C-alpha cells in the first residue's frame, strides 16, 4: 500500500510516499515558498534528486505538482493517482476531541476548524492541506494524525491549570501537548532498543529539540507529563518562541509599555527565544558565533541548556527515577553542545555523558552515556512521517 504523508504549512508542503507495511520511502521532498516568488519543488526518489523553480500560487497547485513528479515516466514511482491509496495528514491540535488517529469526515474537519484559536499558526494550514488532498486524490482515504493525541494519557494533575475550574469545564482551557508523533515514535524505538539490550525501559524522558522544542515524561509507554501546554509556545526556549515566562511580563508590556495583546503575542511567538537572545534563530549560527567569542550567543546556549536540565530533573522527580533520557529532532540529534550543557552536573542522578561519543554524529539510534553509567542517554533519530504512515496504515486495515 502506498501512503502519501503530507505536512502542510503556511507556505510549504513536506511530503513522503511510503510503502506499507514495508516501511520504505519511495519518494520524498518539499514544496516551499508557496504563493511567493521563487517557489521551489524538491523531489527525491532513489538516486534521483531534483529541485525545480515552478510558479506555485497555492497549495492545490503545489500538491498537483508533487503528484506529477510522483507519476512522471522517468523519475516517478507510481503509475497514476489511484496507486496512492491513503493520504496521511499531520494536524497539530486535536484538543480533547481526538485521542487517536481518525479518517477524515465533515465532522472531523469542522472540529479541526473549531480549534483554529488554539493553534492559529498550524491548524488552518493543516486543514487546507486536507481539503486540497481531497480534491487531488478523491478516491484515496484521508487520515489525520494529531500531535496532541499522544498526550491524552496525561493525568489531570499534569494537564489542569490552577485557574478557576470554569475555564476548564466551559472552555477546555488545559494543557494538551505537542510533538506527540515524534515523542511516540522515538520513545517506542528507545524502548525496543533497551529491551533488546536487556536494560530497563519503564521510565523514559524524551527531549525533542528542533525549531520547536518539548520534553515528555513517559512511564510504561504512556505520556504522563509534557512541557508544552494549551499552545505550542511555553516550556523550553525555542528558535523564536520564549518558552516559560512570568505572566507579569505580559501585563507589563501591555499596561506599562503600551503594546497590544496581539503585538505581545507576536513578540513571544516570533521575536523571542534564541532569536530574541542573540539575533539568530538557527542553532548552527549561534553555536558558530559562540565559538568565535560572541558572548550573547554563548550565554544563550547556557540559558537554553539550563532550562532543559531543569525539566529533565523535574520529570525524574515526577516518575521517581529514570531509565533513559533520549534526544531527538534537528538540534537534539545534532547539537553536541546543547546536550553537553543540558547534562552537566547530572552525574548524581546516574546520567554520565561520554564526551567522545557525544561528539560523534550518526543517523542511527546510539548511546552517548559512559559504559559504566547507571542510566542510559540515547540519540534517537525521529521520523514523524513514518509514524504517520504507520498509524494511517493501522487505521485503514
């Protein structure tokens, strides 16, 4: 079965065509700068790698262009659109309505639309991707995998805010969690790895560090706590998002400095985080400038790592111990600097980082703890597209 996995953003579509149950990627790529000058389509299938500048005014055109490449006589991997039986979609926010993967219906789309206020940067574009896919692949089954669904196992003591209960009961104001597809995939891979080694795997802390960042406490394979909340902006410091911040700062900006609520929201989402601390949002640039002596960048790395360390420690307390800490996503998998800072002075908890192993890059699951360490530290490459394909395949079968 061929499953086309798409992640529709505001001006982009990430895609993979995955053969199931073999779990092999037939083709993958990205459409970027949709609706802008210089639209690009990237396509990879086997040894073929192509990048073309094409006029792509909207998402429908983008998905049609992807389909043309997939069916191309020279570089394509399917005969026609009928050979794409399922389209799997990533949707960021499912609220309390969705605790599992679902097939698209009008009711499902309506509920996704109702959740726009909770994920204004993501859900509208995710829904647009669904609607476009329905028109381009009318015979395919459309399946939705929600980032938030994985966290429906969190107990109320973890997801309820200490504000009047009416906001929870009447308006569903609570923590939901994000990056669930990634946390589920890497934690299951880690548990499988640990079990094969005869090592304990009951208590896992999953550290997802990309442009968006989050940490999840996982006990017996279930999420019990998570750093993100009602929206994907609190918790850890991110590329442009502030993470945890005292609400007094927000009211100070509004009441004393004259910013509007919309302006403050924009500051916290798009102008803060590593960008606010350094002027750069890309961790590679920040690490490079830190090494060259930029004090703002050096300090920002330590502020970032310190926040990660505090969450790891709190989740060890929440689970009464830990068996493994796993790092994943672009920064988590590739930044030895952030891992080193985050794990400094954690030896008393059994977390001993092997600095030589930490500096070695790779594309497979691997330990970076010292051989005699009591606890495991793992790098586990994430694959959200494969996880979406797996869940989509399980649903339609």
